[in-house]
C-alpha cells in the first residue's frame, strides 16, 4: 500500500515541503532490526548503505530536516516506512519571543509596548 505525495499534501492543513529539506540526507532510524536472522542484517545493511553515516558528536542539528523511520514487524514480516519532516523549535520561551525567533512577526497593534509581547 502507498500514497501519492499530492494526496498526502492535500490532506494536511499546513504542509512544510520545500526544496531545502531534500538537500541533506534524512536521519535513518531502524526499528526491530536487532534480531539475529541473516536477512534482517542484510536489509539493515542495505538501508544504512543508502544514506551516509552521521557522526553523532559532530552533526549540526539545524542541518537535519527529515527523519526516515523503517520498522520491521516480526509477526507479519512486513516493513513499515515513515518519512517525517523535522523542525527545530526553541523551547522554554514566551509565545511572542518564539515567533520573533522563528521570523514570524506578531501583530503589535493591540500592545502599547514591546515589553507586553515579551
């Protein structure tokens, strides 16, 4: 079973698809591939060979825009592919300051001073 990209995009309220997402390879996450069976090791090696290896200590988090999750179900012997878009969001800030940092300028018409926003 599969879905076309245009069907997925039309079903989303707010989609974030832009060309810059596809300039870097996705972060590959393999689930349930740790079983000692040879065909699982072969599949895991094949998927890992499709994308360059990431050095966890040196990777820039702002460069990772996508995540590819591949999960193996041992009972049904099926693979499940999920492709996610990732966005780095500041945490622990007020809503107004977060919008400014994300380059979304809030409406200041109802406020007397910028300090009300912060």
